[in-house]
């Protein structure tokens, strides 16, 4: 946050004005998620206390009504819906997500225990996925043959089409069981992060590639690339300086979405590779109808998602000078493609819209 | 375009190299961890134990993992059902099974160095009863201690456990890991801490670490010298270390066995068993003790209250077919209300032989005539009921198909554990579909005694009730067996329970692994295991 100085400078004020709505939006998203989750969980039929008990107690689960009532009280599931709602909201504000019904552990602790593992997989997946699609995009751009180019562009959708458990099992059978390079399960060795990350990198890379390749195509057809081409710039230079930079904006937006996808989408991969993680906790919690854990994880994922969106929003001005606030003036971001042609090829091609005709970044 | 094809090819080639390098970079590195020199056993289990204190959970994996770190007062011979000394060198009960006296060995220590004394045992039982009081945990151990009145300490090595009511299940329970003993310090911990951090036991292995959903590891205890006489050797365990890897995917467990990543895999799918056996791996299979997977009718339901309907169900289910289709290839169809491996089991095969014609005849005689859609009716009442279950949906569907041929419409309510126990709690079910795993014949009491806190079945039969409570108070083995025979006959003959399939625990190991042994609860000891 830009701290307001002794003399409130104009730029600081403007920055606050630009940032404050985003932060409000962030708070709203998290609150709305909590409210919807809370209501949805209450609508589910059945008794969450009994469901959670049955996970640990199996065929020796108690069905004594008095014991169940006492346990419900203990779990914060007694009383009116409104009082439960407010009590849990209060807990949420102080960072207390309650206690797991099935394990008796604090939800905050359960989640913080698994975050490093999930983060390692998701982070590596994002890096590998984005790098792969940048490379494929570049290869397709510089490819001398049309067929190769078409082939390369058609490859990434496979990453979304093939389910993660299939990719995961194939990778396990090749790289663990046949070659023996990586462990098939668990987190016993640092290398164990690789296969799950690669598995996740396929859909991540594919989604990223869809946006990225569309942006490349867009830029490629633009006048400023034509100009650069005519001026005799190398393909590499054009790709690096003009196409890549202009393709950045939509791509960064999609990374924001991918972070959200990764925060909640690791369940299948963690199950296939037998790793502990956010996704695994959710699966177990849903099976046990462990309401506090389900709610806690959803809120954490919502926070990550909203935070990613916030950061993406805030990063636009860094990526695109036109979006920087100069004093109070915000230039209209929609610029006709023709204007781009005027931009000198040597400079940053900031004069062109990220993709003409597309919705302007807000 | 202006770029020369040559240049383009060079660029393409360059980036292809980069892409390959990226992939190679990902995949470079050493192999998976190899076998330790003297023996780390890697055991792949299907489910996260969720709690590694053997006294608290009922999850099978938690029980067999916990079994390795705790010892019990007594042991039970899985072949004969005989109770033999373990940590208690002597034990006896009074005639009506309300008091049990034990004398402990005097050389037993916990892995924290403290000694095993009568006070520690008392603290264990008191803690279990306290944990089980609110119904949130230790429910299995709590059932073995049902009616617990207290532990009276006679001296350091001698104590007496007293009950308010006869408890024939206690001695058998004392042989299980659920009543396995933990140190005084552990009994003072909270249940959650015991679940997460583990317990201090007297067993041949000592917990090292527990990473939920991932791994439990334990190291050998040096100086272990109090193995039960049922084990294959004395002194320290052979293995240096055991790592239980939680591997939920069955195909990964099987593949990991074949690739050598795992030494033993638990919960081998029945379908994979013949192939894995053919490839030379060792297979270990044992039926769960207790009540097989069964249909349990609610006799307050008007349709199921009709004895003819229950007779049709008794002989109208093709158990051989179900066993062949969905069961363990080496297993047998169930032949009584107790599974064949349970002490006290008596075959009722004659009453349960598959005979669809007899089933149809019974229904016809009782006036259940076939309706327009093939489902029988009587006085406007359709022959329909709903089975509530939360696992083995395919098996429920197979039964549904079989019953349809008899003109019986069995609807399936496939729910989760919470829904299942909710139906038991408010007695709202027509038929339950489940198994009940217990070490001994007291499973019958848990299931049928209407006074039992956990009772599942809704049956009003004073004779059965009397027999079940009498057997719990009978210390004479032969007399108790007679009562159990009678109870099993009544339960099957009167159609209070329709056994469907015996549930087998099936595990597989590398061919050179030796010493794997099931205990009487179809869990196991890894104390004698050697990697070979």
C-alpha cells in the first residue's frame, strides 16, 4: 500500500483510488464464498457429525442420541443457523477455521501442513506448463513447414482432453515402473514432486497455450508485425520484442485463472500419486462430510484465487504502460490496430492493443 | 516472408533442443530409493490410517499399523482360538465373566524406558473408557470394555479388571491392538495428540514419523524380549525399519510390487490376485472375523416381517455366484452368521443352500403372486424394500438382479457412512447392507442384542436375546459354544440375517519376503518378517 505521506501526493491518492476497489472486490469474493459454502453445506441432507464419526469409528460408530447431540454442540453445529453463521464468520476473521470433526485437528493447522507440498507441485506445474507452451508457441511460429506448425498447434488441446489420472498412471508406469527414475508415490524423496507436477503441467500448459497462441496469431496478423517484418527484423527479434510482449497481457490474465485452478485442482493428481495436499484433504473431507474442513479449504482456495486475480489486476499497468495512471488521467485502453503500425519497431510496441477488438483489460 | 528457410530450420531445431532439454531436465536424477542394507520394509497400504493410536480407530490400516508398536496382555491363536499369555504371564476369570485377574511379566518396558506395571494398565483402561465416553473415538476398544467397573491393583504385577455385567468379549478383546498397552505418559495425552504423534508402546517397533495421507514410518526397538509364544522367534524384530506408504490407487500398488518399489502391498484387488499369484508373488489371504457382508432386515418393516419373504431371501441369494463374480478367488461363500474364520463359528450351510425354486414356492404359498411387471404382490402390497449401504455398490446391484428373478424388488439406497449410521440411529432402514468385523463371536451380540448400545438389527426375539446374554456370561468353552451354535441357527433359520460374502484381507509380497503372519483378527504381525 502506498502510505499517504505528510503531504498527500497526487500519485499516492490515485494509486489508492486504483487499488481500493480491487481490495474491496477481494473481500467481497471471500465473504460471498463463505456465505454460499455455509448455506450449501447446511442444505446437504444427513448428519455431518455422524458422517465424520463413522470415518474413524467404522462399524463401531455410536448411534446414541445423547452422545450425538453433545458432539454436535462441541463441533459448533448446534444452535440456530444464524448464530452458527456469525460464530464461524467471527472465527474466520480471526483466522480460526474451526476443528475437523473427523480428526479433531484444527483446520488451519491441517491446511498449513499440506500447503508446502501442494505449492511445490502446483508451482512446478505452472512453470513447466507455461514454459512448454511458450516453447511450443515459439516453435509453431518459427516453423518452416505449415504441417509442422498445424501439428504443434493441435498438440496442446490433448493436454486438456486426456484426464489427469490417465496421464498420471501412464507417467508412473513409464518413469517409475519401467525406467525407475522417479518414485511412484508419496513424498519420501524430493524427486517425487516431478511426476505429479508434469501431470498437472499438461492441462495447465494447454489452457495457457489456448490464450497464448490466440494472442500470437492476433499479433502476427497486425500491422506493426508486418512493419517490423518489412524492416527486416529477424523472426526471433520480432517474436521476442513484439509478439511476446503483446501476447503477455491476456496470457497473464490466464495465469491468474490457472493459479485458481491449481489451488483447487490437485485432488486427482494427489490421489494418483498418493501425496498429501489440499486436494486430498478435500476428498477425505467430502467423504466424511467434515463440514469445517470443506469450508476451510474452500475459503483458502477462494482467497488464493481472489489474491491471484488481484495481483493480475495490479500487474497490468506494469505490463502495459497505457494502463498506468498518470495523475488522474486513464487513457482509453482500446486502440485501433492501425495505430500500432505507427509504433516504431525498435521500441516497445506499447501502442498496440493486446488484441485488437478484444475486450479491453479492466 | 523474409526469413530464409535455413534460418527457420535452425531456429526450429534450436527450440526443439531446448524443449528436449527441459523434459530431460525434469526427468534427470537418481532412481527411487533402494533397499536398505539390513532391511527397510516398504509396505503400501490402501487408506490413510487417519490416526496411528491403535486404541482409537477402527480403520483396518490403522489397526495393523498400530499392531506393530503395541503388545497386548494376551494373544489369541488364530488356528485354535485359544487365548495364550503375552504381556500377562497368567490370567483367569471368575465364573460369570465379570472379573478377570492378570499377572504381568516383570521384565517389560516401554520404548521411553518406563516399566509396565499394574498402574499403567489401569491408566490405559481408564483412558479408553474416558475417550469412548462421548462416542467420538475409541469406540471399538470401548466396546471390548463395555460395562467396565474399574481396575483393582493387587500389586505391581497383579491386577483385577471388573465389569458391571458379564463380558465374555473382554479376554478376546485384550488380545487385540485396540486394547494394546501404551505408556503412562501416552495415556495422559489428548486423543488428538495420540492420533497424530503416535503412542509409546512396548512393541517390537517404535514410531518414527507420521505424515498424513502419505507415510507412517517406524524403527526397530532394540532390546525387545517379550514376544508372544505364537511368534516365530524371540528377541528383536528382524527388520530395521518399516515404512507404510499410503497408496490409494490399486494399480499403483500392484505396479509398485512388480517394479520392486514395494515389498508388500496391502488390499490387493481380488481381480488382480490370480495374475499376481501366477507371476510368483506371495499371496496372503484371510477372511475377516465377525459377521460377513450381509443383508440385515428390519423386522418392523411389514414386508420383511413376513417369514415367507425372509425364507425366500435365505435360499434365494446365489452366494456362489456373488463370490465368483466379486469375491476373492480362493474364498468361500459364507455359511453362517459368523464368518468361517471366527471362533465359535458353526456352519449353517444346509439352511442356506441356493434354491430359487424353494424361494419362489415359499412366496407363492404365502400368497405373494406375480404382478404385471414381474414383481410379486399380496393384498395390494408390492414385494419391495430398500437396501441401505455405503460400500460395494456392485454387489448390491448383483443381489438386486438375483432377487428380481424371484419377483422381489430390492431398491438400492447407496449412501455415505453418515447416511448409513443415521438410518441405524433412527431405525428407518428396511434392510442394511454391511459387514461387522469383530475378533470373536460377540459380533452377534453387537449386531442383535437390543440392549447393546450399538445394535444394528431390529429384531424382537426373546429367545435369541436370552441366548446372547447367556453366552456372554458363560466361561465354560463347551457350554458357550453350544449357545453360539443355537444363536447362529436361529439367526439363519428365522432370517434375521442373510450373509452374502466373506470379506477377505488379501495382501501380496515379493517372493523372497518371509515371516508374514495373520493374527486372529485377520490383521498381522511384521515382527517375524525378513526381506530375504
